[in-house]
C-alpha cells in the first residue's frame, strides 16, 4: 500500500507541475496577445519557477490517471504553441517597425517597406 500511495503522490506532483507550467504559459501568452511587455517580463519568474521545479520522473506510475495527465499535457502544449506563435508575431512586428524607421525606402530585398509581408503578418508602415 505505501508504494501505491507514493505512485499516486508522484502522479499528483506531475499534474501540479503541469498546471503550474500551463498557467505560467497562459500568463505569458496573454501578455503577448495584449502587447503588454511589462506583463510579459513579470510572467518570466513564474515560468522559470515552473520549469525549474519540473519533477524528474523516468516513467509514469502504473496507476496514474493517464487520461488526466494526457489532458494536462495537451493544455500545456497548446499554451506553449500559442506563446510561440504570439512571440513570432511580436518579433515580426518589431522587425517591421524598425524597418520602417530605417534610412531609405527599400528593404534589402528591394521591396518598399509599405509592402513588407512575413509569416502571415501584413503591415503597412
């Protein structure tokens, strides 16, 4: 019985860490979506903490609720993908903004800045 309790504790520990990481990613994603760089910087310690405390599990305990863990992993993965996409869009927005402030009227590729398109983001600058 003590072994089963330990397995359940390990599984719950994993779920708690997944929830903490998912929440940290959600906060960072919301900051990115809202264009709030101050909130993005404020989200970093929570993200670092969630990653830094990640449990070292070689395998999942046999009686772990795999559906619950699978669901938590799916939510965390979705938040990570959201952050990656929003981060890429922010980088492109910054790049376009900086390009519009450059001397001259053309990009290195010879395009006018007003028609620069990249990664699905179209901007008129």
